[in-house]
């Protein structure tokens, strides 16, 4: 059964076409990641799914209903924090429960159950201003776990979280998935998207590729990715490294560059020698498996940061 069905969806703002014929099908209970840069159309697509905006043309169905008829099925957790810092965790959830129409007694029972589910029972009576970033994110996910919610939409949920907190957060998401809740993850982070069962890569208002993470990487044709950390980064260094990469494409990282070649074993000694010749030292050089960011780069010629 389709939880989310999108057909030939377009959205224009004046002459600016933000969505250009998007097609998407997400099955009930599936964990789907929509990965793309800022400005790719992710937020606009979600705003139409949640009936905040209307499409210019095309169709969106949530469990067979139009978005405005299916609001009770959707739990949406935006990137920006929305919990009230001056209230306790429990008071925040009680507020949401009463908005949903539960009696005080019903709300008390449900809130206690949900706080336990997200691992916040012991912190329930602490003010949210004293929560860590990870705790606050779990609390905000909790607002989308009341009975009747069948789809959980997470918009860039790990922004600002440290690696340990991120792992705990996705442990919670895995538990939610096991309860057959459909999960739509909106992200620009490949490591987050790789946790999904399927990934759609979106760029400039179009889904340019879609499949299981490993199948996407295999289909890209990328074989060897060489990760190079350098003391300095410059156009001179980049131009030299481009000679070793397929299609002369290199991806700049925070600490150096990534290049793509078929025979890494042969290329690495030549790269080290060439770097020495131009006076640039490599502090680390290694062959790694391709990531979803590499796949996006192969398909578009741009990094997600560049497009952003």
C-alpha cells in the first residue's frame, strides 16, 4: 500500500519552477530518504505533502487522500527547534496532547508512554532549556508519536548533533520503524541517507536517481575513491589532482580532496610524487568506498555544499 504517492508534481513561483515533474512512491512502513542540497525542492515538496502549500500541477496522495484530508496521519519534525524551553518535557507533550483533543487523564497516560518510548522518562520534569540538543530532538520527535500518526517526516534532524548523539537518535528512529511507521527523512547528509531502505537524490526540482543506497553506489560506476588530506588547498593543487581523476572531476572536502579512478594502487604513488613536486604535503591518503555524496557529485558535477 502506498503511504505517499506523488505524480508529475510541479510548483512554480512566478517564472521560477521549483519542482519539475516529481514522481515518488513510498510504501507503508518504508524508511525513505530524500537527499539533496538546499534549494533542490525538498522543502517545497514536503510543504505540499503537509498541505502548507498547493502544487501548480500534479497529484499528491497520503494513504489515498489529498494532503488536506490526511493531516492527522502525518507527524512532522522540522529542522528548527519548536519545543518551549521554559516548559518541562512533559508539559510540552501535554500541551500537544490537549491540542489533539485528549482529556487530561488520557493525555497523562499517553505522554508517560511516549516519554518512555523516546527515553526521556527520567528527564520528563526538567525544563527543556536544560536539555541537550539530542534530548530536545527526541522530545520533538515524541510530539509526532501520538496514536493515529502513520507517517513521520524528519527534516534535517541531525543538524548540530555530535556523532554519539546522532547514533542514539537513529536508534530511536529504528525502533519507530519497527512499529511499521512510514518514515520520510529529508537530508543533505549521505551518512544519514544510507540508513534508509531507499534513497531518492533530488536536484534542481527533479529526482535524478532512486534506489537502495548500495545499488545507487554500484549503478554510479564509481570504483575507487581516493581521499587525500593536504596541508594546503589551492587551485594549483586541485588542477594537479584533476589529472588523476575520471573526467577531471575532483571533490573538495573540508580537509583536502577526493578523486575518482579505476586503478588506485597505481595512482596513489604518482599522486604523492606529484604533490611533492609542487610543494604540497599529503598528511593522509587512502582508498575508501564511494559515498552517496560521491554519487551525487558524479551525477551533477557539483557537491551538495556547492549547490547550497
